[in-house]
C-alpha cells in the first residue's frame, strides 16, 4: 500500500516531512524498533517501561520510512502525528491489511473462565455444518480444528499481528473466525477496528485486578465487546452470571440477544444434570424443546461451556439436534480438566482464579470414588492480583481433602511470599503440604496418593513453561505427571 493511500484513510492531527515519501510503498507495521524491516512504518507506543518515541532513531536506522507519533520529534524523517498511538495502531493496521474483518464473520468470546473451551466448541460446530472456521486464542491460532496450534504470546494478539492474521485467514478463503477476547485486549485497543458479528459471555468473576483494580473496571472492559455490536449482530449471555443483566443493558436494542443458564429462565437451559465417571448428562431445553445430552466432558463448568456453544449455534441458525450430537463427541481441550493418568486419576487444569479453582474442585469431587481422597496441588502467579491468593487457599481447604501449595509462575516475586499469601486463607495449616518447587510438589502427591484418589494439578494447564524471576524454563505439568506417576 502506498503511504499516501494509507494516510488518507486514517485519523491524524498533523503531517511532518512527508513530501519526499508521499508515494512510498509501505511494507509493514511495527511497534518494536528492533524488529523493524526496510519499508516499515514505526508506531511509537508509550508503554509501561519503554516510550517508543525514544526508539524512533533506532527504528529509522533499521529501515523505517516513517514514524507515527503523539508529538513532533527532532528527527529528519516523515512523521504522522496522532492523538494516541495506542489507539491509532489498530486503525493503521486494519487499513494496511485492507480491513480484513469486514470480509469475515467474527465471533468474540469473552469471560473470566471458559473462553478457550467455548471457542474450540464453536469451531467444531462450524465445521460440522461444512463451514471453514479459524480459531484465535490462548493456545495459539488454528486455521481448522485439525490444524496444529501456531504459537501465541497473548490470548488476543496485538493489533498489527491480529490484523495480519485476519488478513491471512481471509486469503485462505476461510469465512469464519472465533476468537478469545481478553479484557486487556479491549482496554488496550488490540481488537479495535475488528468488526465483530457476534459476542459470547461465559462469566465474570475475580481476575486481573492487578490491572483493572476494581471489578467495576473489569466489567466495563468486558462490556466494550458487547456495546460495539450493531444491527444484524448477535450476543450470547450467561444468564446465571451476576453481571448478566448489566451486560444485556449495554447491548443495542437492534442486536439479537440470546441467553443460556441453569438457574434462570433462558433461551437455552440445562436441567436434570448428572455427573459420572464418563462425563455429564442433562436435558437441554431450547426454546421449550427438550434434547437428551450426554457429554464426554465433566463438571458444571463443562455444562455451561456447552450451553454457550449450543446458544451460539441457535444464534447462527444451526440445527440444534445435530449441534448437540457434535458436542457430545468432543472430549475436551488440552489442559482443561485433562485426565493424564489413571489409578490414581491425575487431572491437569488451567484454573488460576478463585472461581476457576472452585469449579474444577467441585467437578473433581463429583468423580472421586467412594473411599478416595481429592488432592489439590496449586499455586498463584507472581506480579498478578494478590487479593485472590488467600481466597484460593480457602477454596482449596474447603473442597479438597489434602492440599499441596506450590509455585505457579512466580515471576519477579519471592515464591515463599506468594505461598504465605495463599496460606493466609487457610483456617488450619497443619495438614497443608508446602513445597515451592513444583516438580517436588507433584512428587509429594505421588507419595501420598492411593489408587482411588483424584489428584488435581491446577494453575498452568496447557502451559509448557515456568517463569522464575527473569528466567523462563521448560515445565509442563502433563509431562511431569506422566514422568512421576507412570515413568514415561
């Protein structure tokens, strides 16, 4: 795209030194001065630790042809002055990649827990009805359910990476995209200028308060996804969630609204729920019509995830009976209540919030054999919301028979301090095993577990790394469980 053509389609305050490069070809968009390629436009983002304006010279030395800035710089180079580079980056990236989301049907899934599973279920539904669907989320992105994951640094990619990915999806003649939308991505404008056709809410419980500070701010961040929907779009809301009514209020009247739930009267409901060793079964009621449903997944959270997917199928006009049959054949997602070994049964899950830990422990309790014990291994991430640590400790003490407190990703914090914060939530600490080394903590579980016990290793799920200080090491709970429990 020519520089002039790009400028003509974006909002800017001023142009500086642009005359000579007016007709220059733009090769790419970047906000990292070290990754600039010849012909790129460099966008000066003011971050938490680095001000991109101070890196403009380096970007130009590496081949940038122009800089997008919030203030004029003392450089002999073309400058596009905008009010906010953080807000403009998505607009510029969208224009550069020819507004790809306008050519796609994009569904955004947001919520504290369940986003990953729900996006995977929706992708499977699309494909069952012979429609190609790409997926973007925590585990990476996939161009089909049979595709392997392509790495992702964030649940929702940064704007230039996201717009490029949407462009590539469109180039592959894929018409549909389902993507996880994090609260960070909404506040940081990563998904700005993405034309969403549908939005799904899983739930809203405490998380990321280190970033949002209050639950009100957290709600407002999530609500941004729904407030931008327009006539012809649809919204799917968990009607049992505490914030359901408030989400429904921010949605335009011209948007089609669908609800699901168990405790409330909704468009899609589950009743007569039974949990067993093979999964969950229930009667699914869709607009008054009943469907017997037998899942290969377990736990109340799985029921909610499936209800979200069925409600999305309803919004998309898919046949409900066939949709349920498709969902019945899905056993789960990597690192989400994933059974790694049996006798004892060891389950790995991504639960890293109070609500998430409570849900998986309740699900694990449902399948704990008579006479067996439920053992929980968990920790909390460093440099993250510290207020949830004692809450998670209290939940583990209440719902598990034995608790092993360990490290998650301590990052720059002292692991022992994080553990101390967790232990503050226990009424009694005499029966708690404390082992900061995560591998040794799993070995402790191996020592005390009997054949009928359930061992839940929570917090990291699919992650294959651990962040210790400034070092990132390879660590995969699933690998360690197999190695320790069965010698693989």
